[in-house]
C-alpha cells in the first residue's frame, strides 16, 4: 500500500515551538493565577483598617490595606495585599504620605515577595528623634510605625511567620524575667500600672522595646530574645 507525504515549505524563521496536547487534557488542568501587574482591580476588595495614634499629632492616622483573592474556589486560593490608603485630619505630611501609599501599592501589584517593605520602612529614623509608645516600645519614626502596620497585616495573612525560639530559650527568658521582676510590683508607671519590663531596661535595637537587661554577663532582650552574645 502506497503512502503519500505532503511537503510544507517554511517561509519564515522558526522562533518558537510547542507540543500539541489533547484539548480535553488542557481544559481539565486547573490554571493557577499569581499576583502580577496585569491583573485588573476588581470592583470589590476586602479591606482592613488600622488606627495609629502618635504623640507627633493630635489626630489619629488610619491605614487601610485592601486585599485581592486569587484562584477563588480552588485549592490554590490565595489572598494578597493589593493597595494601601492612609487618611488623617492632619494634612501637614499629605504629600509624602500620598507618595508612600502609591509606591507601596505599586509594589503590591507588581507581584512577588513584598515582605521586604516591612524592614525597609522600619529602618527609617526621624532625624528629630522618635517617640515611645505605651509599654515602653520605641518607634524611630512615623514611617517605621507604618512599616509595623504592614508587618501586622502580613502576619495575619501568613506572608510573614513568627520566629520560633527553642523551648530552652523560652524557659530561660521567662526565668530571668521572673527573677528580675520579683519584688518590683510596687514600682508603677505614672498611670498606676506595673511596668511591662524591669526598671532600668535598655532599648533593644531589634524590636525597639525597652526590655534589654544584663543576664549572665550578656545584654539580652526579654521581649524578642535578642542577645549580644549570640
């Protein structure tokens, strides 16, 4: 039995190729979407608003972060931050706050790992000095506090995971903290509440909390476990 073949003349350069697959196989395979700048903004987004109050202003600041949900109804359903807005009655810093929100939102929509924004913002120091929050937490700048809000939000979404200390490390910190705080219940803050950490504690540069104390000849933070001795 004779076989016939057909010759096809290729008149253009070959720049790409692919393997043709069965149409049913392609349709059955779920397509997983990842965050990228081509994704259009839906008409409705899930938003979270955080309130921060600083001694720098008489008015509170409200930070709203909207999330987008991708792959809805599939095993790959994921939630990503999509945009951020900051609002306050204080208009003195309106220009740079607006610019900051646009840059952060652009990074969110670009896709990829945006958690680096947290550390970048938290490392911004105000040349005029920062301020202390309730509980002795030092905030180096307003930008750093905005970074802390982003960190809180990303932790809720599971994008940032807490650092886990060993059980021995946790037990040591708890033991030293208890021994240092023993008998100091009579020491109180101006508002009548007991201090969170022992009096005389120094500022920890890692977590910005006044919780650095001398333990076994080494400066150790009772809040985050940071140690000068490693």
